[in-house]
């Protein structure tokens, strides 16, 4: 295991337990090759993009050239694997993944220095694990947990099922704070510049998908039911009143605009988005097709 300093984070090749050397993929005409990269994060200091691959557990950093940053040992199958990444000041990188040894959802700080456990969560399921990570304006780390194919436990205040949880990023969390509950699979969410947390909630069966506030306490607030089925896999804030929503099923990157207290689909920004989206520091959107990561202007 190699420790990572904050200054070296963006350019170093870091080896974690079980990680071998990686050869950077050529850029080609896209940003970087990354298979099933649904976990995306932007380094707030250097502006580089981090992409985590679902099944391999590999994390690729792309500041000026792509390098392999780490590989985590993950349990796979269905929606298990490397499911969340977040980057914070001081070179801190956090990852949410299903642990290879027992399939539990865990959150670790993987850089800088030694790997540090932040939270040990429930056993994962084939579907509806959630696992997306975001840094809140107050510095806490937010993770969304799906119903874990046991929706009856969403109403249990002591169960993580169907909840958005806030973690302290500097310590082991034994009982995370609950930001909101009543979600099906809140995998796709983001904070807008005005500090609000918006969630694109997946839905089982024929129940409608929805865009709703996730930081107002209790259940989902200010709910907009979405037409059709896109299976939201990522959300990025273009502005406080515009969101880019990636759909795994629709394979589109759609712009939603807040009008008269509701979210309305304005247009389709790009096609081919499947595994997630992030807003780069220059305003472009980086999105994952499942084979590579591409960029597009938000306007």
C-alpha cells in the first residue's frame, strides 16, 4: 500500500491491497476509457475527474492524462461493486463499495495515507443498493441507500433502507444521521449551488420515478413525478434551477428546469449516457456511456 500526499493525488499511481499495475487507456476522441464507470467525482483543487468502475473496482484519475489511481476489492453481481466516489479538499477521496469479503456496503477514505473506514453499512442486494456519495455544503458526506429489495424496512428508523444518510468524513460513523427517508433507490442525487439536495429516485415496477428534495427532513419534499421510465443513474447541477439527469434505460442526458415549483424536461443534452454524470469545473458535463467517458457543453 502506498500513501498519497495531497499534492501527488492527481498525478500519482496508487496501489491498494490487491491492486496491480495499470496501463492508462488512450484518450482517443473521448475523455478516457472506463468500463461501467458509474462513480464519478471532480477533484475540487485540481479540477480533474475521478471515475470508478463498477465491477473491476478500478479508479481512474484524469487530470491532464489518465492514470490508474487505485483498485478496490469489491463484491460483484447485479448492482454490486464500486458504487460511489467523492473528492474533497486536502486530497481526500472517499469510496463506497460492496466489500468482497461479505458483500456489505462500506464507505472508506482511500486517500491520502492509509485507508480509513468511515462507515460499515448493511449487506448489499442484487438491486437497489444505492451507494452514491456527495459532499454536502456543511462538509458532511452524504450516501443514498436503496430499499435493498426489502421495502418493508424503509419505515424502520433504525434501518438504512430507503434513506439518505449523512456521515462525518473524519471518523468512524456508528449511527449516521438520517437526512430523509421514504426513497425507493436514491442513487442519483446532487447539491445545487443554492445548497439544496435534489434526488432523482428510481422506482420499482410501474411506480413513477420522481425528482424531489432530499434534505428537508421526513420524506421526499417538493416532488415532481417524471413521465416514462429512464432509470436515473446520475444527476449533475447545471445551476440552482437546472439539472442534468442521466438515464440508464433511456440512455439520454436530459436537462430539467425548475418552473413554477416543478421540474420540467427542457431538452436532451446528449445521447449515450448510462452510468452517471458530473459537472466539471469549466462547466462541461462528463458522462459515462458504460464503455468510456465523454464530455459535452451544458448549454
